[in-house]
């Protein structure tokens, strides 16, 4: 049995009298749709991480710059006034780096756990307790900024720890002082 295959060219368009080209085109479009839909989940997850990293950097900068100009709750101010007077005056703190680590799947929350790590430097803040206080403020602002960016301000506690999103749980490690 021989198959005669005839292609006809009409007005610069190749026509196939058996519809082979039409079927190949439909198949190609179908494969492209499957690839696009399949990769969209990955792309959306990566986009959320990019948004979270941007928000984290913004939060860290807010935490660094809000030292002496902050409005503190009365009990915190009393603690600072009594034991941490150096934190009530402006300090120079520089962000060295911020990154995140995927800690894997958290079976308790059934989401991936992302931990942010911040490293800063200061010539003026040398006391360990002062560094811990400023580090807590930096991490608080980082988590708060992420919570706002992913729209989950109301689904976490007052310290925004942890921050929940649709795909991830965000936490922070202690700020590293260099």
C-alpha cells in the first residue's frame, strides 16, 4: 500500500489535503498549553519569594532607621531608659547582607518554611543586650513588612512570628552582628 502525500501551495500558504498540518499545529498548541500551565505554579511560588525578599529588605531598613526616632510602648521605654540608654540616641547600623534559607516542608503547617538571615554592622552598638534588642526590632520590622506584602497581617500573632502566606511560612534567625 502506498500513500501519496500531496502538499498544495496556494497564495503562499501550504495546504495539506489530509489535514496533517492542522493536526500537528493543534498538537503543538496543546503541548505548549500544558507546559505553560505546569510551569505557572513554579513561577508564582518564585514570584512570592521575590516579593518577600523585597519586603524583608524594606523591613530591615525600617528597623535599622527607627532607632532613636521610634515611639516605644511605655514599658519598653522605661526598660531602655533604665538599662539601654544607648538605644535612645541615634546609632549607625549598616546592613551587610540579607538572605533566606528554605528549611524544607513543615508538617505542622503543611507548607515550606523559609528562614530569613540578616547580618548588620555597627561601630556604636557593642553591648550584647543592646544588639539583641536592636536585632529583635530589625526582625520584627522584617516580618511585619513580609506580612503586609503577602496580605497576612491578621493571620499571625502580634510579633508577626511566624508569617503565613499561601505557600510558605516565614521566620527569622537572630540577627548576626559583624
